[in-house]
C-alpha cells in the first residue's frame, strides 16, 4: 500500500469515527435528505448538523443539490456505503422522522 493510500484511509476512518457523522451517513445511504430531516433524525440543532455536513462535503463523501428552498444531501462514495453495510448491516427502508416536515417525510414546512 502506498503512503498516499494510508493517508486517504486515515482521513476516511477519521470521518467515520465521529458518531454524528456516522449517523448522518447512515441516514443518507437510505436516500437523500435535507438538513431539517437530518436535524430531526439526530435530535441536534441545525447549526451542528450543518457543521458535520460541511466536514463530510469537504471530505468528498457527500454532495448537495438545491431544489427551491431545500438543499438535499446524498452519499457519493461507494466505499463508504460498503463500509456502513459491513459495520451496521443493510440500510433498510427509510421511514419518516418524527418532528420533520420535509418532503421526504411528507411535509412542506422546512427549508434546507
């Protein structure tokens, strides 16, 4: 294994070692989600979720897209998806999150 590969692996495992980021990635492997959905799923403030999303986006494992006032995030790294499947099992179906009114959960009130 080349030195650069060790560095990349170290960075990836660092990203995955944070519980909130791991939970965000686990949620995103079920499908794209907006900030308010992730906020409701994690039970954390919007600013905290946004900080974790920034770290994940800068690491290149997620990307975002805008749709009106919503910003949706999705997992882009197949390796992360495989690692999550090995560590956490199959993703299963995504269910609406209590307290979230995003389009994914059936509401329309939140904005990303």
